[in-house]
C-alpha cells in the first residue's frame, strides 16, 4: 500500500495539472448528473413494516384510498380579537387555494367544522325535543287506551253476569250479539296497543341513537378547531398519501401559498409537517465553523497557501461526493438529512486528511528532502495512514446497513461515499497541489533553514518517560470524568423532533405553540385509531357502535377527545381521530400508543390499530433503539479487529476500544443532558427539551468510531514507529505523543469547529448530530487519546506490544509506518513487533 501510494504521489507531482483537471471534470460531471437525474428528497423518515404503516395502509384500503396524512395551517388574529367575516372569507379562500395542490385530497375550513358541530348540537337538541314530545304523545295515547280497556273490561263483566241470568231465554241471543261487539272493541284496542308499542320501540331506538350521538359529540368536545374566544383557528390539509410520501415540491408549493397569504390582521403559520427545508445544505453557522477551521490551519501552518489547501480540497471533495450521490436520488429514496451528513463528514475528514499529508510533507522539507521526493514519501507514509483511517470510517458507516433500516443504510452509504472521495482527494489532488505550491508550503524562515538541512535518517528518540504515579492519576481521572458525563445516557429517550424543537422565530414553532396554547398540546400530534369488527354493522348500529368504542377509548389515560372519521366499505371497520393530553414527543403520548395497542376490545370488536404521525415517530424510534445495541456491539468488535491488524498487539486494541466506548457513552450522555434534560439549553439553542433524535446515536456511533480510529492511528502509530526504531516501550509512548499531538490537536480542533457549526444549523434534525460529534471528538481526542491511552500504555509498558508469535505471523501487514518504502530505498527492514517486544524483555533490567 505504501509503495503504491508513493508512486501515486510521485505521478501526481509530475502530472499535477492532469490530476487537477481530472478532478475538475469529475466535479463538473457530478453537478451535471445531479441536474439531469437528481430527484426529490423525503422530508420525513419512515421504516417499512411498522405497525403504524400497516394500520395506515389498512385504513387507506378500507376507506377507499383515504390517507391518514395531514398537516395544519394555524390562523391567529394579530390583536387577539375575534375573526371578522372578511378574515373568515380570506381563510376559506386560502384553504381552497391550497386544495389545488396535486397531493392535497381536501382541506377543512375550521369555521365550517365549527358550524357543522353547532348544527349537529342543534339537531340533537331538536331531536331530543321531538323524542320528548313523542313520548308525551305516546304516554297520552297509552292513558286513553288504558281507560278504554278498563271501560271495556267493566262492560264485559256486566255482560257476563247478564248472560248467566238470561241463559235459555230469548234475551240470551241479544246479549251474545253484544258480546261479539265487545270482542270487536277488544280487537281494536289490541291493534291500538300494538301501534303504541311499535311507536315506543321506535322512540326508544331514536332515543338510543340520540344518546349515542350525544356521546360522540361530548367525546369530541375537546377536539376543537376554532378557539373559545374566536381568535385562533386551525385549517386541516388532508393529503392523498401519507405525510411521509408527500413530494417536497408539493410541500414547498403549500408553504409558498401560505407565505404569500395577505389576510389583513391575521398571522398564518404552517405546521412542521410542511416546513422541512433543505434548499440550503449549509447555513451561516456551518460557514462560521469552516472559517474557524481555516483560522486554526493558518495559525498552525503559518502560511496562507498550505492553510487554504485542506479547505479547498475538502470543498472539491464535497462537491464531487454530494452531487454524485444526489444524482441517484431519483431512483434511491433519500431523506433530507442524508446530503447534510455527507457535507458534514466531507468537510471534517477532507480537511483533516489533507492536513495530515501536508504536515508530513512540510516536516520532510524542513529536513532537507527534495519537493517531489518528499511528496511521494508523505503520500506513502501519511497517505497510507489516511487511507486506512478513511477505510475505518467507511466501514463503520457502511455497517449502518446491518441495522436493516433502509434510510439509515442509505445515509451511511452516502456518508461513506463522501469519506471515500475525501480520501481519494487527499492522496491524489493534494500531491498535485503541493507540487505546484513547491517550497512555498513553508514560511520564508523555514525555507531558508531547509536549504541548509541534510536529508538523513532520524535517530531514535529517548525522551524521559512519564511518572507511573502520574499515569495512574490520569487514567483514574479520565475514566471517572467520562463515566460521570455518560450517566445521563442511562435515561436517554429516543424520538423525533416536533414543532417545539424548531427555532423560536420560525413559523412551525409559532404554529406549534399557538395550537398548544389555544387547543391543547395533543392537537399537535393526534392519533388515528382503527377498530376491526367481528361482523358487519346494520345501518342503525353504526352510531351506537361508534359511541361504545369512543367511550372505551375515552376511559384510557391521557385521552382528551375521540371523534369518528370514517366507516369501512363493508361496515366492519371504523376509524377514529384521538387527541392525546400532551404533545407527540411526550412520554405520556408514547405510553398512550402502547396502552391503545394493548387495549382489550369491547364485545363485537376484533382488534384496535394505531396510526398517525406521532405513532409513526414512536415506531421509528423504538425500531432504531432496538437496533442500536447490535450496531454498537458490531462497531466495538470491528474496532478491536482493525486495531489488532494495525498495531499487531493484543492489549493496545483492548485499551483503545475501551477508550472509544468511554468517549461514545460520554458523548451520548452529553447529548441527553443538553437536548433531553435541557442543560445549557440557552447556550445551544435548546428552548424546549425533548427526546434525543432517534437515529442520532446510531450515526454518531459510526462516525465517532471512524474518527476515534483516526486519532488512535496517528498517535499510537507514532509510538509504534518509535518503538520499532529502537526506543523502549515507555519512551516510545512519550515520543509518539510528542510527535503526533500537535497535528492531532489541530485536526481535532478543526473537526470540533466544523461539527460545532452544525450545532446551530437552521435544520433542527442536524443539531444533535453536530453537537454529538463535536463533543465526542473533544472527549475522544483530548481525554481518551491524549490522556487515557498514553497513560495506560505507560502502565502496560512492554506488555502493550505483546502478541503471540503465531498470530503475528498470520496477520496481514498493513504497513502504516511506511517500512516498505525504507526497504525499497535499500534500508534495513524493521523486526516484527513480537520480536521487538521479546528483545526488550531479554534486555530489560531486573528492576525498574
């Protein structure tokens, strides 16, 4: 690998403009491909096969294609007064205009809904009055009938007595004729009683229907869309598909219509379902992060050209990586955050990888090497480390595919591609640019000193080892500090941000807060509940069945309102809208979803299902949460295997992997403390704490793993290089730290600056990524790699490099120190790590 990269560096130095033009063509091709084939990005994330999606599909099928996808438009008067007739008309016109968008099935005017409810209430009152009047009429008829029956019974008794006395007399025939008349009268009374009974049965059925209707009206009482003081209202947008599948251009058209609304005295805000926007992948905060990185480079390198080279190289890498990835967005579904992750990683690793090669090249020039020879050597040594470090990041990101979660796999693949492009840029474009820059990569003072230097092998360093007591203290303090910071991760709760997480000056935040204040938090994330019946309902059973189910749902804790919204085509399927007590990201709503799914149905109901945006977010978070432990285990296991191959040691990988686990859990603890608990919320713009972004821990784990391996490689490979050049194990620790710390410090500061810029991104989903990666790099680079690892390796001493001889022989040689270049130059090859450790054991004094 080292020889191959050295030859690549030498070729790039000789054919600099060929390499530069080739990358320019690739950049142009990527942009052209994106413009020609790029599709739209999904503004929401989904996982196929979740309960929410299955129920949503069932509802769409049963209701003839009707979807559960909705979004809200919130209207409020500027002065808090009631809406005027002109304002109501303007709202109706705006909703009608929104209804013309392709994927909008219909819009619901809140004032029409309010009037319909008032009409329903009036109809129920009128029906109640009619039933009461009918009952009075029936009671009066029954009283008359009872009086007639009593009179007929008395006449029958008298006739029976007369017949007994007139038996055998001529009068008997006359009395028998009267008896027939009485029997005819009895038949008439019986017919009238049957009519009264039927009337009572009909009246009772009507009363049951009335009671059921009143029950439904009362159940939906809290589900209002016009505020009690008539100063705020919510218009509903019903999509023809789920909210996740609405094209970005349709959402943009709706938002443009809302922003263009001109209703005098009325503020119009769009809910978060409509406002996810990735038209600007990089905002002002991210640019500030890049500027800080440029300042760090300028201070470190003290020359403008070499300081700007990593920035320019990373920007070219981002251009190629992101545009070529987005060119596939027409055939591969990508979420809106996918290219942002590519930009974030491309910037950070692109700058760092180029910096590593530039720094090695500058060091060699100061020692008197020729420019092109130095470029080849830097590319063969530091370039090898860059390729290997980049490979670890790529592997970690590609491993996101093992979670089985589609959008995470795509996100990881795009991020891996951007990192791979950054590696290719570093080992090809960087040597070409360094060739054109020549000796100007050094300051004037350094160039003058380099002319007098002679190229010669560097003697092995023998610095004074650190004190063992200090090493023990460093290990203890580092572990204790990271363990304490990791404590909040034990209570980490996963979820997706709702409107309350948006910037306070945004329309979606205003919509969320107005809805919560005027209508209740639960209306920001209503649930959809389906009921599958045992058998089809008769026409007169629909309302009563709906009422019975609504009563059961209302009895569940944290349910504020229930309203029927549809009946299946076969009359055996019912759909309800349910309003929780709290918002979609709350603990109570999460518990409510599980309670509804576990609810034992009433008689006649086979099963219940739960859908809706809030339910979908909960399913997404739980699926990712279940995949997180497996992914972390894979990454940690991968960490050990990679380091075993690189450092040819058993204990070094164990210590390094343990260090990665500490920095990872500390980073997740910090994310939980800030974004879930709200600590330092004012500093990081967290005004409404909530659950941690569901897929942030998985992505942070993969990215931080790769970066941690970078720092481990660049620091500990220096220690190993000193060890194989003759330094004792404890001396090599100090020598490697002394040589690697400056460049790793600069690289870590650059990473923190770039990631830190995304902490204040205009996209709320991006912020936890930026913070988690920035704080993770801080912990891993400055606490684990520069404090914990050196101290632990000092305490381990020569045993740190122990490895069984059989394992040392069968492990592949990745040559991260560039030993093959030395052999190619005719120098003596270094012994293996196992041989060196054995030599040190034999030559070590019996004491000390």
